[in-house]
């Protein structure tokens, strides 16, 4: 009988039995199920299995967090269930069948826009800064009108600003070919043909007489030379046509001549179709979408439209539907020069952070929770809400509802005051940099909306907690001198309760301290900033991450190599004090099947912080579209008394970054 035989039997039963499993695989930390009917999974019962550390659903997969020993658990599970596993790629393909058409469409939008979001954010900040320089009259004039230097800076910043937004179709067509697995340079060339200087700039079309619009004259037909600067839908339609044509011709053109004819037969027809059919249709569709949204936000019932959107944006983030707002925002900017949708999104970020701030206030003294809540608050105020929502607000429910209400009222106020943004910028508090200073209420109105998004969720969170509204826990009197009221779990609740003061350890308990070191040169970041919910929400345990500057990876702690994952991207170390430390190289790099990794140690080897345990090809990981973060995670949380991470900023391998106390 295997080590996890009993737990595997329970998991098989609780996921709905063998007949409910379409596919199962695993990565370095979790079991990945594709279930025929996810409603049959008894999540509460699964949480109670001793070897399960958590679970979540993502992209049609039901993922159960096991930890370092997942490969052993997986072997026991396959033995118990009689189900042979599939590759991760096959599992993802099967998982897509569980998604409805809307989910698939949203997933496609997310995959297209995610790679270009960093550029859009930078562009938003640049335009926001230019907005301050040239758009705000400080009494004696604007900054650019009073300073030659700042006028030069403002002029210079338009170079990257134009590159990002006017030439956005290039990024979109490239991203589509990347997502579809076709030739990316063809996507870039296609995008350039949509914004070429040979074409009449899209922003000049409205002010140009029809007779003055340039055209290609083929004798029997004429095609207008119109560009599609900043246009989203025309670029998407053209990008998908190019990708599908390339996939089609690859099947039928012999490999010996495919290098010549596949690009030729894919690119030229797409360029022609883009300017004759797809571009005009896309422009028309984009105008319809932007006009509908803009009308809803400027009509007599705009207060209701904005109230509902502001309140429901956070639930959209949970479902993934929020990705569609990127395309709508960019279309609004293309059609009207500004967007009235994005300011409400920034306010939702602030509201979620304020709700967590109230939880910090209510639970002050709970050091374990503060390790999640304080970084989550900061993250929210800087525009990233997932750590706050999944780590705190959804856990207790009442902060999440309070944030939704506060966000709704802040969005309604913002829209009624006519606040609009020049671009999509960083959400949260820095979002004010993207607000148009001259339209509607401008910066002052948005500042007041931000105040609403801070104050209302904070007050409602406190009220809901103390009145037991939307509350997962019942409050009891008593507590420490600081007034912190501890919670008693109600039936079905899953909440850890810690006293404000702790008693000294008994004479039979030994606490040892382990020194934690940087495993690689680079920039150390908090684990809550890692772009993987399993790690950022500390489902696997506490720790830290380093964004590496080179590929040489050393042991972060002295101990013995306890496990090496078959795809070489994760290594387990057992310390003399009993801590189980996982070194995870890159995010979602299990898909790379070990190609970028060279492991320098074997299971059972003794290591110190000077031991080179692996090398990672950073360039190969980046080219594969994966993050290179190196994570150090203490996975046996039941034995960890306290983890303290002190180091921030740039680190060198072997530098101490913190300590962990092991019971």
C-alpha cells in the first residue's frame, strides 16, 4: 500500500469517482483534473484530506494542491483509480472542452492582450505624465508653456507614446501569431501594413474630404489607403485570418517549398483582405461597441450603468471576463480619444485594497494573517487585486461585498462627474496619472472618487464585521488589550484563529532556526507578487522569490536533496531542522519538459548554500513565454512556527534573506 493510498482513495471519491474524471495529470505541486462535471466535486471534503493544501479552478482544470510529494501522491492515485495520466498539453486541450463559447472567447482575448499589457501600462503612464505637463493650467499657464526643458521632455515622450498606441495593431497581430503558434514575423509585418506611413492616418480620416483620400488604382477597382492606427478589432480580424491561412497552407504545401509559398499565400491575401473587407468591417464593429458603451455611460441612466459595472468588476476578475474590457477601453480611446470605462476599473482596485486595510485594522495583532493582508493591500493600491481578493476578501466574504459596494458608488460618482482617462495605465492609486485633466471633473473629481473608494469599503467592512453581516464567523467578546476580537468558526467555515499573545513553548517542544539565503543573483520580491496564485496566495507555504540576473542556482539552505522533479524545474531540500524547502525554477515551466534546466545534484546529496544545484537557460525560458522567477518555499507549514524575510531589492547568491523557526 502506497504512502498516500488512503488519501488518494478519498480524493477519487470526492472528485466524483472515476467516471467523472476526463483527464488527470500533475506538475511540481498540484494534481490537475479535468472533470466531466465539476459540480460533483465535494470541495469541503477535499479540503479536509490531510495531504491537501488547497484547490482552485483555472482554465477548465480542477487543481488540487499537494506539495513537494505530488509525484508520489499521483502514483498512488493512478494505482487506486486505474486511470492513466495524460500530458499537461493534452490535459489543457481536454479542459477547453469544459469551457463554454464565452469562456473560450474570453480566454483568447486574455492570451492576446496579456503579452502586450506591459507596453500599454507604460504608455498609459507616459500619456498621464504628458497630461500633467501640457493639460493642467496652474494659473500662469501649463508646465510646457513655461519651461523649454519640460516642453522638450513632453515632445520626446510622444515618441514612445505614439509607438505604443498608434502602432498597437502591430502588437496585436504579433500576439495573435504567437498564441496560434504561427510565424511571428509575419504577424509583425501584417501589423505594419495596417499603420504604414504610406496610409492616411486613421486620426485624420474624419477631417479629410472624400476626394482627398489617397487610393490604390487597379483600373477596374480602387482601394482607399486608410491606416488603422490604434484600431483593435481590424487588427484582430486580420491577425486571425493570417494565422488560419498559414495553418491551412502548411497542411497542403510540400515541406520542400513551404518556406517560400506558405508565407506568400498567407500574407498577401490577408493584407488585401485587411484593407478591402476586414478593416472596414472591424472599424464598423469597433465603432458600434464603443458607441454602445459610451452611450450607456453618458445616457440618462448612466448612474445605474456605472453603479452596476463598478460593483460587478471584481466578480468579473474572478471569472476572467474582465479581460474583455481591455479591448473595449482601447476601442473607446480610438473612437473618442479618451475612455470613461477605465477610471472605474482603477477605482475597483482601490476599493478591494481598502477592504483588506479594514481587515488589517480589525485583525491587528494576527501576525500570520498580516503576512498576506499587508502586502495584498499595497498590491491593490498599485493595481493588482488578485492577492487581496483570493487571499483575504473572498475568504471572509464581508470585505469583498463591502469593496463591491464602495467600488459601485465610486464608479457612479466618477462617471456622473464626467471623468475620462487618456489611456489604460496602472490601476489603483497611480491611476490618477492617466486621467484627462481637461474633460469633465478632471483630476479633482477622480481624487474625490478615490476617496469614496477608500472610505466606504473601509467603513462597511468594519460595520459588516461587527454586525455579523455577510460574515463567515461569529464574533465573541474577550481578546487582548488591543481590542482584537477573535472568531469562532461556524459550521462549514474554514478559518484559522490565532490568539493575540502566545504562550511559551512547552519543555517538550524544540524550536530551531534555519537561515534562508538567496539561491541566485537578482532582484528579490515578496512571494505575494509572484504571478501564480498557488505561490502568491501561499497555498504551498511562505517564502520568497528572486527574478534572476543569471542562470546559476544554489541551494538556499543547508540540507539533503529530497526530490528532483522529472522535468527538472523543481528540487526539494530537507533541512536538519525538518523544514521542507522547494526550489521552483520559473513559473509554469513544467511544460518545457526539462529542456532549459541542467540539474547538478542527485537525490540524497548533502548540500550547503555554496552548492550549485542547477542551471537554467534564462533566454530559453523567456522565449517560451514563461516567467523566470526562482521561488524558495517552505512547504511543510505545519512545522513552521515563524518565517521572517528581511531582504529586499538586489541580492547576490549566498546572501541571507531571512530566517524560519521550525517546531
